[in-house]
């Protein structure tokens, strides 16, 4: 549930990927490309946050 996301074990990712979190520093993790600019990451996270009920 989005209200109480489960605890997940974050695994090592390939060097071109990284975790981003839609809530806090450790909740609702998503995997994104590591080579995105700061602006692109911010825009992507904003869009994902606005749709998090649909994707969680």
C-alpha cells in the first residue's frame, strides 16, 4: 500500500542505474538512469510523484 510501503532490500544496480525515492530518503523506490542531469531527475521525480498512486 502507498500509505505503508513495504520494507524492501535495495540491491546493487548496474553502474548506469540508480535508485530514487518518491517519499523521504528510503520509501517508494524507483530505478532511474544515472546519467540524467539534475534538471531531468527533478522533472522525472516530480512526474512520478504526481502519479505514484497509479504506479505503486
